DNA sequence: AAAATAATTGTAAACGCTTACATGAGTTAA
DNA sequence: TTAACTCATGTAAGCGTTTACAATTATTTT
């Protein structure tokens, strides 16, 4: 079953059928209806490969996401797919994990499948070592690349960011206003958005206290036990802190577990602020105050930018979306 | 850059280059090395569309998953992709959501992209109304379909199941042995595996008590508040229950929240068993006893079955993997 | 009514690969 | 030495589209 079968049955040439398929306006309404009817009748679908050969495009956007079980990323992917569909594009999703090698492999895979553009969801795609981002820059030489929550200065890479600096600045400032001075800052990795977050925290502390205690800035693997145990160790080691700002909700949950072990009252003895406003923030007890970074807005903005890029319009390479705090029971705001 | 450029530079015909690309053994070692070297040198990658036109295959498996933020599904997808890669197949993932319309659309999308097979991850793909599964059966007419945690009787559909019946049977039996007779059973939908689970529960209760109280079987949307509020309503309404078996961890968390509101001690006043042994089970307080359904084994088995199907071997249409209970602090086992 | 123009349709050449079949070069057997 | 065979390579015909260009038909203008 191919375009010839349709053209024969509809008594037109294959060119006309092709025009109908591609919505070319130079077809009379009558002919168009006839062809559509025949296509319907025969249950014809154009062959993607042949189509791709002709158009050199799949009409498909590749989406890469390090970890789809991360609720923030999963949400972003969901909204992005929805928006792409609205715009008539298909999408293929790859969950890459965080290993550089895998990210590189998946990116080549998508390129080799000739996607029309690539969306990298999450700062997990930017390595701290800048050389390791070469694979992204290279890809940007072939198709437009959208980067969510990361920034690379390249004319063919378009970045959509939440205002992480502002988020942690505000979070820290609110705590400082309550007279809480020793705020422990928990981060997982030195990604782009990670750095922004840390700078926001530092700036707020600096503004209020004129100095930052580096001991209060701690790196921690992204799971509950690691966070809990780190806090226990730090506390045993004599470090004093009355609040925790965590760059991911899961670390916030770890802080809650720590408070439980140490029988600290939340938020009286320990205030905790998480990040991403994920499901976890509602699961834990007490429920976690968390930064809401407006995933939906972020996703919509990314796709709309991409559409304009694919349409060869001039578009800024950087868009920032502001976010705010979802106040729950681990803080006394 | 195409196969002609390579053939020219390597001073061989395009047929020979093609043979090298496809690992055809009828090429002398010397020629093969020369061609490979040129391909490397030019950075040549075969065009998927042209390749697809010739081979009528993408070398790609389509994976569909209703909700990748469901940790069970996300895990399964991760392992499946890993296994496929091991076997030299690429994969494309679609997160469909639970709406039938979307599931149908994504399935057509994958078929139209000419994937070599389709893996449906999770019982979310089987509708209670059997007519609504026609789209899956139809797809199975075109490519092999793998179904995880669901069962459809069709020669071209291969099902890998966890033994949900056994899991809830065991869970209920353990509670009954402790003398807990009124076990509330919380489910979300009447999927295939949902039915299995319920039957396991009923069988265990029937065996011990010779009758099942249908009031103790309750349907509930899959979120924390809904579960909490349902239990509150039931309790206000006079229903007595000393244990909850939930078909998803998130409902188990809802039960914990309920206990908190009613100031019930866990597990003394209320035992709770979740399902899937997900991250949520470790987040909550107390941590949730949960059924571990061996996602990795399930995934490996699915892919290995698929490989044999694609290799035209005769394979059974149904494989069952047994599971067991991860005991934490919401039960007194 | 003829000429000019616009709208519609058709023809045929790509697109880059795979592969059946043909060819040619070595090897072996008679 | 030549016939029969094997192994390596090449030729050319598809695969199912898109689209520039040519051809035809319909419409408007004069």
C-alpha cells in the first residue's frame, strides 16, 4: 500500500496525493476531498522513511532527560510533549541517566535518527568540566538545541532557565529575617543551576551577615539516607544550624529524617526548605516548604521558543522564568 | 555526505560499503578495514531514512509507559532500555498518560515511525472495557507487542507479569495470621493486574474467614489526599479496619496521613502494606512495608522474550515472575 | 473570441540506501 | 590446461516519497 495505490484509486497523480498529504494549498477543494476519502478508505499512512528521504526530516523532536523518576523532570517532559503535539510535532524521549557516556550516546542516537531539534531537560546535561559539554555544542551544529535549566553560550543553543538565584536568595532572606543565621545549604552537584542556587544563598547571607561560613555549605548524594546521615555527622561534629535549604526536595526529606532522629521540633528547632515543589514535599511529615519553579511555564516557553527557531525567526538565546515559594509546615513563615 | 563519497574515497562500490555497514561477511578483511577507516575519517553515518526504506526497519523498539513519574514504571523503563541497548536495539519512549485517546495516538505514532516492536509497560494499558483494547490487538497485527503486567490472549502479544495474586494473598494472609480480620483493601482501577491483586486479597480472606466483606474493598484515586480523606470518611461512617492493603505505595502514604489525623499508632492500631516498594515507601514516616515486584527481573525477562520473538523463535505468550514483601515499620511482621 | 493570466495537475528526477544478480579473479580438481 | 567452483566485488533496480518544472485547464481581461 503506497502513494500509487491512492493515486490510482483517486484518479490523480502521485504528486497531487503528496500535495494533499502535505497540506499544499495548490489543490482544488474537490480533488482534495476525493483524495482524503480514498486515503481514509484504504487506511493509507505515508511511509516515514520515504517521507524522511524526501523531506530530510522526521517531524520529530528529540527530548533528553537524565532521570524521569525525578518529579521535576518528569513534569517538564510531560508538558513539553503536550506543547510539541499542539504544534504538530512528534517527540521521542530518551532517559539517559547521569553518566556522560550515556548522554553522549543518546544524543548521537537522536541525531542519527534525524530529529529536527533536541531538547535537553534539566541542568543534569551540563558537566562542571566545560570540555565535557563539547558533545552538546557539536550537536548544536546540526540541529537547534534547547537547554532547560542550563546555560551554554552558543548561537544555536537556546536556554530556558528558572531564576534559581532569586529562589535561594529569597529562601535564605526569609529565614534570615526570622533571625535564623546559621542556615545549612545542601547541594548535590556543581551544575549550572546548582551554581546559581548557591550564589543566591551566598548573596543573601552576605547581605545580612557580611560573611559566609563555608562549613555550612555541604555537598550530598541525592538520597534520603545520605542527607540524614550527613546532617547527623555534622551535628555530632559540633556544627550548629537552625535551618536547612536543600536544592532538592529529597534532601529536604533527609533533613526531616535527621530532625526525627535528633528529636528536633520542626520548624521550631529546625526550619527546612526544599526545592521543586514535588510530590515528595507533600508526602513527608511535616509537609515540606519548597520552591515552586513553575515547570509548566518553563516548558511552554521552551517549546514556543523552539517553534520560532524552527521557523527561522530571530529569538533570544536566554529566557528566565521567575519562581516562588510554596509555604508548608517545615518553616514558620 | 553519503555512501557514494565513502565508496569513492575507498575505491570500492557502494555495494561493498553497504556490506561493511551491515556486517555482511562476504567482504575481504582488507577491504573491510579500508572502508571502515574511510567512514571514520569522513565521520560518515548512514542515513536512517534511506536505510529504513531499504530494510523497512528502524532497528528501534517503541516503549510506551503511562506515567514515568510512577517509580515502578520509571524503573521498568530504565531496565528495559538498558537491556535493549545490550541487544543492539535503539528505543524510543513515549509517556502517554492514562487517557485512552492518548494511548491510541502514541501507539499509532510509534507504528507510523516503523518501530520493530512495541513494549507496553504497566497494566495501565489494559482497559476494563475489553473493546477498548482493540487498538493493541490491531497493533499486534503489524509488529510484536510485549505487555508488562497485563494479559491479552493473542498469538502476537507476549505478556510478562508479576504474580500480583500471590503478592496480595501473602500480604493479607500475614495480617490475618496476626489476628487482624478487618483489612481494608484500597485499589485505584480495575486493570488486569488490579483484578489479580484483588483476587489474591479475597482468596486469602475467604480461606481464613469464609466470607469477604465488600465494604472493606474501596476504590480511590491515586493520590495522598484522596486516600486519606476516603479513610477518614469511611471511619466516620463507622467502618472498622485494623489494616490497609494498598495497591500502590502512594495510597499507603495516604493511609499513614489518615492515621496521623486520627492519632492512630502504626502498626499497633493500624497496619499498612503498600505496593511496588518505591521511593515513597522510604520517604514516609513510619517507613512503609511494601510489595517488591522485582522490576529488574521483569524487565530483563521481557526483553529476552522479545529478542527471541524477533528472531522468529517459538516463545510462550505468558511469563510470570514472583515477588515478595519488603518489610518495614508499618507492619508488625 | 482571442490573449493573457491564474489555478490545477502531471511527469520525472532526485533522496541514500539495500540486495538480487552478474561479473571477474583466484583456487582446486581432473 | 581447462573446467568447475569459490570468494570478492560491481551493476543496477528497487524502496515510497517530495518537488521543480512542464503541461493542461479554467478564468479573467481586452
